[in-house]
C-alpha cells in the first residue's frame, strides 16, 4: 500500500483494486476517477490493457477525495504490459 495513504481496514471505502488506467505518461502517481476502469482480477486487467491506446494494467488504491473534491485513485504498481 502507498506509504502516504492510510486505509481503514474495517471499511471498504478506500481499498486496493486491479484496474486499467488511461495514462498518456506513466510518471503520474494519481489519477482522476474517469481515467480508471476497475477490474475483477489481475487477469481481467491485463486482458483489457491496451498500451497502444495508453491504457495500462495496474494496481490502484482508492477512491479518495482530492482537495478539489474529485474522486481519485493512487497508483500502487504498474503491471508489466504483455507479461
């Protein structure tokens, strides 16, 4: 889990998820909700990934509220494309 985000283990509001993330640049560490597509498992995330369209399989933490009031997800780890 990200070091600067703390999840309440008794709540399911903020949790880790498998996802496909639209990311033109993979240097970002947080993504707006509309850039994240949650998946049921790792296999589904890898299957839906499309690096040519900048959609990458990842493990994310969220959703969380930003200071601007948006729901965001934090990157936990990118999954290796095509592996």
